[in-house]
């Protein structure tokens, strides 16, 4: 029983789905750590995990030991080289190319990326690589940069002779490459993951999503979406391509690669001028200014009656002051600045035709809970009423990705499809919605 509780703890902390590696594997890791701690009782060990961050990290290090090698699956690296040399450099003269490698494991992937960028002519100061992993032991190994023969199973060509030198126990990567990679110990599941850092032009996230269940995959992909520049490249593993939301990313059709672009019509979820926001990302549409009490010729669309199925988050908003026009209203219904029920209040604003205020509250809710399907749905209806049809559709697809059984979303998508003449898609959406009622 205690082992199942420990599996639940690992799921909560790092998102690990025990079925991805098997309960037996987790149990062996727990037994090894119990032996190291001189404990024989599972309940006592679980209590230790809940009180000792050091031991919790030790168990995480024991459980997360991925296998990798240099230029693993070489085609993504070739595509990266072409993207940088043939497209990115031409459209971003003088800019720094930024890459995220997560999980970076023992360093073979981010070092491979660095060698690729050097080979296409970028100097060390022209690119930046953040390599992130939750396992402290393998990060320490990556920083050493010494590798045995098992790390050279890919198509590395003459990279060994150009970027490594032989040492007693293998090959050590040259300082020029090692110094170009910034290793970071962080947890993708943390609320403030990589907060304050600039967003990336390419993200390698290969063979991480396979360790998550579907809901956690969706959460992870939304975070990566927010960390990626518009038209940036996302690389995933071959077993993970099926979980990438096509409403957020467009696939790059190239044999041997599982790469996606953050499309031009997809809205950048960063609202901080090119840096990751302090806290969960808030969705904003570009070139749309939210003006309190704005009456910009949309009054004929403003009488929209909305419904929210779930109660809003009970988390409190912290940080910058709330807009004065909304603050007074919120203070009337929510004492002590504890802003509960944001979606309920947003619905009230929308039903009164005060769409800018309603949209702003939805975005605040998404700042508290970036995976709220109801917040995306309500924001989609608001943006549609304001005339932003494409953006509304994008938000609806995100809501459906998070909650495939969201009745209102299905009905709205059916309406969009009908207006666009896609009667087959409309029928599919309506059939799915009808099944929800029947069941």
C-alpha cells in the first residue's frame, strides 16, 4: 500500500505515470533507497520522503535514469541545421539563437546541439543552450563532459575528432562546446518552471512525454508552447508525436523527424515582451488592446448569455495590482482581496456586454490555472463576440484538448465548422456532443 502512495507522490511531484515504467521498477528504486536509509518499513520511508527534500530528490534520481547518446536519431539534428542556416539566420540577423533541451540527461543531446550550431557557422556568443533535467546526478555527470563508448552509437561523423579529446576513461568534450551549454536542475511540473528566462527558438523534448499520462502530457505541451517563439521548432520522440496538439503546433513533414512548428496563426502565450512571465502563462491575442469599458462598435454582439460548468479556482491572485475598473467590483463580492470565482464574475461581465473586462478576468484565471478548459471556452466566446473568429477557434481547440467531453465547446466548434462550410466536421462535433447527453 505504501508503494502505491509513493507512486502517487512521484506523479504529483514530477508527473511520472507509474504504468510507463512499471510498478516493479519503482518498487526496486524504493527498496534501494530504503536500504541506503537503513529503513525496512515502507510507511516510515514515505514519511521521510514527505519531510526530506534531499531524500525525495535521491528517489527521483534513482527512478529517472534515461538512456541517450550523441546525435541520437540524427535527422532532427540535420533539420535543426537546415532551419538555422537556411531560415532563422536570414530572418534574425544579429540575434541569439536560443535552444532548450529537456530532459538533457547526461548531456549528449545538448552537446550535440552545440556542435550542430557551431558546424553551421554560429559562434559561441551567437547561440544559447539551456539543458534541463530533474535528475541531479546525471546533470553533474553532464557537466563533467566525459563519455565512454556507449555514448557514441549515433551518426556523429567526425565530431569525435573535432570536438573531443581522449582521456583515461573515455573522451572528454572540448571546453568550447562544454562552455556553450548551461545546465539547470528544474522540474517541468513546477508552477514557476523557467520563469524569467527568454523564450526559445527551438525546443528538444524527446522521450519525456512518454512517462506522463494524457492529462500531464497536455499540461507539459502547453508549458512548452508558452516557452517557444512563434514559428519556433519543437522536437519530440517518435512515440510522442500522437500526443502533440495540432491546434497548437503544425507538423513538419520530414522522414525520420518528429518536429512541429508553432504556427503563425497560433497566438504566443507569453505576455511579457519576449520573456517568460513570472508564474503560469497568460494567453493574450496580439494587436488587441483590452480597454476597460470599451464600446468600440461591438454593442450589437455584446448581449451574449454564457454558462460555466465548473467552479473557478480558489487560488488568490498575487503580483501587480488589479485594474481599478475591475478591482472595485471584485472587492464588492470577494472580501479581503481573495479573488475566488473569477470565471463566474467574468460570465457576469460578459452577460452585461462588458467584454474587455470579462476577457481580462478569463486571462487572470488562466494565469492561475493554465489548464482550465472552462476559462479557454469562456474566453473563446468573448473573443468571438468581439469579432476575433480565428483566435476564438484556436481557444476552443485548446479547451477541447484539455477536456474532450466539454459539451459547450463541441457545440461552438460545430457552429464554426458549419459557417465555414465544413459540414462533415460539424456533424462529427454534434455527434460527440449528443453522445455526452445520451450517456
